[in-house]
């Protein structure tokens, strides 16, 4: 079967293209640079130069394809042109859906994010829960708007399934949007030694291999118009770094930084960017997010898609071993040129079959 993957050099997209190619599919890998170091070379992967902002290129890329995985997105923390988030995440998604409808694509899996639900107050969020706050973060806001685009096309009869990964980590390069990879890599190098606030704030961490398998399961089993959270385990910052310390054998004295200090620093960074145009290291809207948990429930994906959740310690051990591998020189590379130009980034132990929402 011929399959198109947008965002084929992204953290999720590159691993997804490999999984599909290994399974015997003919994969067209849409990317802005066919010589990109993150583009996987495989006999069943055909690189296609272009991006989702150009419908004519999309039309050519989708010719003969039965399925499309749309993973490309603007997922960076900051962009010099703030309109780029809407242009890529909303208009680009609309381009993909319109082109797929015109070229006879049978089914699409759209990669959204758990960020559309944002922070959680008490209980883990499910697919039917409403968002409890506004949208101060452009990425989350535009991904939510993109989901509205998806629902509009579904109402017209298009077969589209939405998947919502949480905070993804695993074996792969550290891109600008791979925040967990930056934390792990920084800890291993001894440069990340701080914990925000009390360290009790919780986020949901999903292992990359699970998320990739969840995408494929959504294509094979997912119901059009439905959303599926592809999450993992709810882990506090304290537990995250305790696990990392134990698995790596690296003992670092961690410094707890008060949330007020982080908020002040983020405002200074915003001022620096406003005055100089230099990229910020952190922004106020992200500092505010540290006040809240981000707990998500994957029961629906487990029950409907046979989604598998790797234990956090198992997934993290694989991640640490990968980053320490002598042959993984590209793991530390961050695409800084892409960050500054605001080009779209191209964004699977035991099986927990019990109530995953009580992690």
C-alpha cells in the first residue's frame, strides 16, 4: 500500500515512516529537505521535497496513496513570525485534507496533541472533557483550531481519525520541539540540574514506540471523527529525575527553583526578545503552565486500538542507552536555523490493561 507521511523528519514522523516501511508499505516521506540528516533511508521510503503549505506539491505527493499520516506541525516554543503557527497548523492541515479529498485518499490520521486540553485541575483528562482554561500558547490554540478543521471535513464524509500524543520521549534526535529529550540529554551532560518549584507538578509521558504503534492502530482500527489520547504515565518532576538518576547511575545535586523566580526570568526573556529580536529561552505562558498538572487518560486508545503503554522506567532506560550510544552523534543536534526561520517542524514490558487514569 502507498502511504504519505507529512513531517517525515520530525520526532514522531521519522519513526513512523520507518515502521511503515518495515511493514512493507511504500512510503512517501514529505519533507522540506530531502538531504535532512533525520530523514530515514530505506528501500521503501521515497523522499518528496515540499511542505504542506503548497497544495500543488501535496497533490503530486498524494497521487496513488491510499492513506495519509499528517504529523507535520509548527511545534516550537517561539517563532519570529507568530502567524506561522496558524499558517502551518491550521491552513496547512486544511490543505492536506482538501488535497486528500481531491486525490481519492481513503483515510487520514491527523496528529494533534494533548495540549488541546491544556492543564488539568484534578482528574486526568479524557477525550470528552472540555478545556478548563484559555489558549495562551499559540501551538495549543492552533492545534485546537486544526481539530475543528478535521471535524468539518469529517462531516463532509472524509475518513479522518485524530490522535493526541502527550509528552513524547524515546530513541531519536533532539529537535526543537523534543523538550523531554532536551531534559534527558542535559541531565546526562550535567547541564540540566534544576527542578521547577516543589517538583510535584505532574505531566504525562508517552514512549515514542507506543505513540508510533498508536498511529498505525488508529489507521487500522480508529473510527472516523473520533480522537484517541496516546499517552503514557503521569509522572512528577521529582519522580522523573529520580528515575533518570537511578537508570543513568549519574548522581547530580538538583536545584529547586521557585516558580516565582522562573516567572520573573521568563518575563526578562520576553523583554530581551522584544528589544533585540533574539530567540527567548523561555516565555511567560510556559512559566504559568508549571503551576498546573497535565494528566491524561489513554483508556479509550487501550480499549479501542489495543494501545500499549511501556512502563516509564523501561522506556526511559532505552532512551538513556540510546543517547549514550557512541554511534548516535546526531542525537545532540538541534535545528537552530529552522527555529529562527520558523519553518514547520516535522513534529512503540508489561501491558497496563487496568484503569490507566489512576497512574
